[in-house]
C-alpha cells in the first residue's frame, strides 16, 4: 500500500494506492503550499505540514501504519515543507527516483515514524540561456506517456502555469512554461478589464462559448502582438456590446491561441500532443486550440491517472545507495 500526495501551490490531493490502482482519494481545495503555509515560521513549518497531513489522511495512516508517503509538487519548493534540489534535464524515471529526498525524523514532525519522501522537480537550461523549472508536472508527464504506451511525445499540461513537455525515449528533454492561466486570472480579476467580467456566469455549457473562443483564436492566428490583441477585449465590449460570458471565452481564445502558436514555433515538426487535463472547459478549449494550430490530440489523460502512474513508477524504480543518503 502507498500514499501518494500531489501537493501544489493551491490544492492538496491525496491518493491511497494498492498495486498501482487508486482505491481511495482525498482533496482539500485551497489548502496548497502558497495558500496556507507561506506565512509559517521556518521553526514551525515541519509541525504545520505534518499536522495537516496527519489530519487529512488520518484514517489511512491508522489503517496502514507501514505505508510510505511519496509527495510531489510545490511541497518540495522553497515555500514548501522542505526545499529539494532540482534534477537536471534530460531525465526519466531513473534520474527522478535517484533524486528523491527522504525527510529526516525531525522534519517529519508528528509523523516521525513514517517514511516520507519528496520528488525533486526538474530544471532545464535552454539553448538561449534561459532557465525553466517544474515540480509535479515531470511526474505527470512521464506518467501520462507510460499510461499511453508511448516513450516519445509532446505533452500539454494546462494550469495556472501551463507546461509543454517533450519526451524522447522515456526522458524529458525539453519543456516550456507558459503563464496563460496566471495572466487570465490577473486580467479577469484586476485592472481595467476586470469590471467586464463581474457578472459572468460559470462556463458550464462550453458549447455556447465556442464561437467567441474561436474568434479569440482567429486573432491569435494572425500572428500579431499579444499586448495589442488583448485590448480587443475592451474594444469588443465597447463597440459590439458583448455579454460578459462571451468576453471571457474571447479572452481565453486570445491567450491560449498565442500560447499554442508559440509552442508550434518551438516544435514545428510535432503533429500530435498528449493532453493531460481533467475533463471540463479548460480541456475542451485546449483541445480546440491545439487542433486549430495543427496539433492533433492523440489522447486525453486525467491528472489523477498521470500523477499516480508516475509516482508508482518512481516508487518501484530500483535505485542505488546514493539515493538513500537523505533517509534517516
């Protein structure tokens, strides 16, 4: 039995896994690293994290006292429970498993008798000298390719910071982070565009949003400047009296369209992508944008499957003694 944790900057997801299959799950929305723990003093951080983890999955810990805990995500960042060093790309399951950080007894707080490990995340230096990092998406990316039966693929993992990951022969060789979700949140909640979205209903019936979303894609496809295109949201409201929900999807089309267009420039030879996203509006919008810009979506894999397959592979991967240096 294993306890897997995907502890991101915003949310907490826990999975009870037996032989690679999820038999139970817990989700605590809004209790991510950045939301709940950043203000904690370093002296109390170990206790804060361990107490919350104990409360969140207490029944599992009681029922399975020998089950190890394996975590990924922002929990291993500077703001997290422990700060782990990044593994350098290119990297596959072997390198990530070798880079696991095992919490010391003192770091485990009230769970000092439990085996707890954190993945180290992935770092990359691009040819132009730029740097990129990710935590948890490397697990999901490799987990998704494994689940899909592929050892090479271009993956799209939408989110606050969307990740585009290139896997070749089982190793992540390249990736890019795009702040699309973050920028959408800033524009729709702050600044001069925010009042336009105040009365917008949830985008539950995504089909009614396709027309305005496609118009945003049209604008991005022309190859203009993103900053200039964004003003068209305001202009559209002034001259066409568009309702809030239409403006929402129009803005989404502009941002996602520019994102996918740029990724196609980075990977012009790629014709397919694996889409790692939970069912919903975001998944449907990204599928539509990918297909518009010449990327066929070969498979859609939900986040739970991707992260659990990835952590299972890491958990079961043989490592040499150097991987155990941090175990206490």
